[in-house]
């Protein structure tokens, strides 16, 4: 079987980490690079979490790069309370890297080649200098302005005054402090975005970009390099077509609401897009029996000094694919955290376990037969109010009434639940069919 070349663009929380682990079990999958972006966590945390998970998975040669630090419509981003509820404040249920953990040097120094054969290095470098005067008035919390009542910014947990000295102006006539309103912020192109451009130019549709967070990086790549639109193959986790969303008003989906403008532009770019939304991911639930199997597999591996006994159900696994006991226990820990969080949030919907949002998108990037799709022109509502709707809502237009010339998106509607969920659990545990 030929190699699947992938770029992952992740806001690395729990299900992102599980998606990485799933992909690590395939010998015919080549991870060209992983981009950490904002969403479940801030960008710096996403980069750190990604590097930590890759180390646990012993994927030492996969480069990690920074993506966008904020939505296209904002200058900064702070994760909201809902993200912490489902992913923990560190994004990994409290099981992420310790404060004294250092990212391996190989994660930041892996040489790459651009579309023209020139060697490049994509580093986890410090973020570009930010014009602090651009920040205060455009904080984005969960896709909403910080002053929006939907934001729920958990002000007790997050400080919004990190740039207050530089960004505030004094209005003496009203005897109060106001935030700078008219700002412009144009950061340098993030390394992760440039990596998407260079790699798609080099490989075309032989590489698949898997986006499990907001689509800001994808949009930025398309804006900076329109020539890649016809070559870009994208599998995205986000949106919803046939059910309610998972944000405050139950209309929008989290990855889309964080940057609706970017998502709408991506939908209209003409790229080859497969949308894996809540419609299908909510059908794919992972329960505690799976995580117990992973713990048992870890114990069995330790008892046999890493060798799998001949009479073990996991005997068909190869050492190339087997995850270490440490990795298995970590994955069980974070999954159990998510299972409990989802059960607490909605005992009816998630009584059987946590939804495998990002792992399903990762799986579809390797095997599209897991889902059945319809091709629809898609748009994202970017405004709320009369004659608009609700910001962040993903809308299908089967008759082309909104835009008859709009490109079509492959929208997943049905999923082979048993084949995927059982296969996912088995691969993590080391069982091969």
C-alpha cells in the first residue's frame, strides 16, 4: 500500500492527541509535520502539547510548527471555560507536560524541502513581535469578542490585562480608561502556514491536510498562495449540517465559531474539502471498556518486557506499530477524563462515552469509505441578526440558491460506526485485524 502523506493542523486537546496516536499505528502513514494552533488551548500550549504527545508516541522526527495565534478577525485569543471543561486547563486533562519538561530539539530542527527542492527548516521559534497596541480591544474568547455575553471567558481563570499598560488610552473628559479601538494588526506568516503552502506546492493532492481546529491556518495559506487551492486536499473536523451545534446557542460548532470568516472563505476556495461534522462524530463514542483494554495492554507489555506473547489477542501487532506502556496509560488517562466530562455535560447524549471528533477526521483522511458523503455548496454565516441568522452556523445549499456557482464540499452524513470505533480502539490496544 502506498504511503499516506499528511499535514496535521491541531489545537491539541484530548481528541487531537487521540487522533495522533491512531495515526501513529499505521506504517504506511507519513506525518510530514504537525501545526499547533489556537482553539482548545492557546497556540503555545498547542505546540507544547503536540511535541509532548509526539514524544510519547516515539515520533521523534516529525516537525512541530506554530500556526495562527488568533482568528482572522481578532488580534489575540484566550480559550474559554468550555474548552477547559472538556480538555482541562492544560488541554490534556491535567496529564500534559510538567512545567520543567523541555521540547526535544529534533522537533524544531527537522530539515524540510520546499516546492523547488530547497532545504528549509521549520522551527518552533518564538512568535513574531506583536504590536501590543493592537491587542486589547480585539480579544477573542471562544470565537466571541470578550465583551459578548456568549463568551463566558471565566475571568477568574484568565487575565485580560496582559497588555493593559500599552494598550489603554485615557479619556480625561469621561474620567475613565478605554481600550484602543481603531487598530490594525498584520503578523508575519506563521511557519505552519508557510509549511502548508510549500508542501502542497510540492506534493499537490498527494498530501492531505487534516484540520482538527479552526480553519484560520488553512485560510491564511489560501490567501497568501491562491495557486494552491486547486491542489489542496483537506479533511476537516468541524461544522454540523443535520443537528444542533455544541456552542452556547446550540447553533454553531466550536471549530467554526472561532473563525467563521476563515471557514467561509475556505469553503468557497475550490479546494477538495471533506467536512466531518458533529452529525457523524457524535455517533462515534468511546467508552471506559476501551480505556481499560489499553491499560491491560500496557500491563501485558510490561510483564513480557515489551514482547507480546504468542497466545495474546494482540499477537498480530508488530513492534513498529505498538505503543509503549507509558503512551497507552497516558491515552487511557486523557480519554477517561474526556469520558467523564462529556457524561457530566450531557448524560443522555454521552452515556456511552466520549465522541471521537478528531480521530474520525484522521481516520477519514486514510479511508474515506468509513463515511458516506453528499456534495453540497456550503457557507458559514458570519453575522447574527435579522436577515442573517446566527454567526458560525454552517449552511448547506443543495439547490445553489445562495450562490449557484459555489464549489461543492464533501459533507459526511453517515459513518460505519462499528468499523471505525472498534478499529480505533483495537489499533491503540495493539490488536490488528
